[in-house]
């Protein structure tokens, strides 16, 4: 970073100069978007800022802010204390802040009031041209969980009832994004993991009808505001067969086709995607699932199903072995290439890179290389149209809740750019004027001229088939395997 704080272009500025249109998006939570983190209050001492700001109404109204729950504000007491200590150490050296960051200025800490956007909001707006709603657009969170603490007329816990939706959280994020000219991707219409549990009690006919109604209700509400949807998510088992989830058991394997047809009927102009994990690399650590992904999509296209693209998630563990190993750039490029040959667009849909199981001196090296090299490889393929991160700051990451304490994203807990940020940004520069497509990344082989395999500096040894005994049809999410 230069002495005056200039740290180069924002990510969205880089892709704006790319030779093809690319989405650079991030998954978003409502609480940090509209409410300041705990240390933002401490930095400004609880004071308000009356200075003029072009984005005075970026934050939610006072009564709107009151609805956000604190479950995603701080991850745990340990993290809270660490952040508070870091804040105290920086508070005395903080320089006077400007209302608006100068073009190219590095992310900064700033005072927050109802008229000033949070650091989360400002970083999101500055760096990204697109958002995806991380949690609050899934079926159960919009419907079932809303009634969890309510009582019925007899004073008994209220049973979730069908057709009861609350789009408030999702509406707030979508409206904020549209105001800032950001694309919104809808995630996700159909995922068995976040569907109402009472579907299990229903007949096949009832499940089919409720699934159809859910798709029409959700897409109808956002029609004209959300034009891209992940329709079905993670319908494959680890061995590439269809997961025997509630929809498979109640409706049969044709439920995927049905969902896409219903989605197209609900909004004929929408772009419809299928999304899955551990399918990023052709002939890689998860060959069977990657092949199953390709064959599923090929069969949908052959049947004339209205599907336009797919997402490969890219939740990577740098220390993974066996089928948890990170695929090489060559594998990723080849997978995208064959998917593109089906006539589909391809995006990296949920990228993060876990590193806490590596030795501390290897973590930044591995994370930067994975973000850089995988994105460079993807960008060489004409079918590839976007990178979506599953969050952007280590302060707010699902990984802490579902795996372990980690630092998987490109901004740290204080919203400072990490080495991984620069790796990703350098990858985006590869498709701008003056850039080099491929950017010296190995794409034809997994070994360099000296026989060193890609990632050899940090990749861990392990048996490649140590996780090969997973049952056919397993419908558990990745974090439970």
C-alpha cells in the first residue's frame, strides 16, 4: 500500500475493464449490511455523524434495523474479545475520516450512524457488482422458522403453516442492491437441507403441489427484481448418483426437471441455474460426482428442460486430502469447458478457502494461490461468466458455524484486504486490456517442468481414496460427511 492509502482498483472496477462481462459477487447477510459491528460503535464512541453523504439512506430505517437478530453479528465470545482488543489498539491512531472513500482507496474504518453505511455495506458496494442472498431466501428460513417462537390461541407453540411467508429480510437486501445497480442472484428455490421438515409427513401429491406453489410464490414475489435463480441445489450424492432426499423419495427423480419447468412458467424471462458442490474438477478428487454433474445437466438439456447455466460451488479446504483435496486449475478448466460445450454458462458460485488446518506459515500462501490460480483457469473458458464468494469478510462467515474457526475469505475480520484479495484481483486483471489470459498458471499439466505438482508448497499428503466408501444416494450436506 502506498503512503497515501491508495491500494489500486476495486474488484468491480477491474471487471468493468474486462474483455468480457463478468459478475463479481458475494453472499450477503442482512444484519451486518444494515447494523454496525460492535467495534464500529466503539470506534465512534456512540456518536452520530451529521455530515452529508450521498448514501445517507444506505442504512435501514431505525424501525427496520430493529428486526435484525444478533445471531450473525458476532460468531462467539472469543472472536468478540479479539476484535475488541484489535479495535482498542487501532483507535488511538485513527486518522480523520472522509465521508466518501477516494477512488482506489483501501478499505477504512469509519464512524457509523443511521445515516452512514456500515463497513460491511460500504465494502460490499465498493468492491462487488452483484450479490446473492446467503440464507434468507431459502424455503424454511422464509416460512417455517418464522413461527418458531409464536403461540396459538390456546397458548401452545404455533405449528408452521403452509403458505406463510415473510420476505422482509430478502426484500431489504434486494432493494439495497438494486439501488446500487448491483445484480441479484436468487438462492435457492429447492434444496432439501433447508426445506420444511413437515414435507416428510405429506403424501407425494401434497409434496409435489407444495413445491410447485413455493417456486411460483417466491419467483412471483421477486419477478422483475431477481432475474437469475439457482433453481435446484445439491441434488447429487458424493458418488454422482441422485441424492435420495425428500423430493426424490416422494416425487421421484423427475422432480429436478419439474422444478425447472415450473420456474420457467413462473418467470419466462429468468435465467435458471443448477448448483452443486464438489463438482469443480474433471477427472479430479471427486471424479464420480463431477461426471454425475455433467451427465445430469446433459440429460436435462436433451429433454428440452429450460436450464441456462450451472454453478460450481468451490468450497475448498486447502488442507484437504482424498476427495476433499482442492482440484488443480487444469481440472477446473476442463470441467468448465465440457459444461460450456453443452451450451451452458458456468459460474463459480460459493467460493471460500479454508486454511486453518494448515501450518500458520502456509495459510496465506495456499489461500492466495487457490483464489488466483482457480479463477485464472476459469476465466480462460468462454462459458465462464462469474465469481461469487460465500461472504467476503472473515468477520461474517458460515464456515465458523458449520466447520470450525477459520479465515476463508478475502477480507479479514477488520475488513482489511488479505493476500487472497490480491490473488483474486490479479486473476481478474488477466482478462483486461494488457493482461495475459492464463497468467502463467499451469493449464495443460498438473506438474511444472521440474516435476513439482501444483500446490506442492502447501498441499498435504494423503491417500487419494481414503473417503471412497460413501453410500450411493447419500443426501447429507458436505459438512456432515
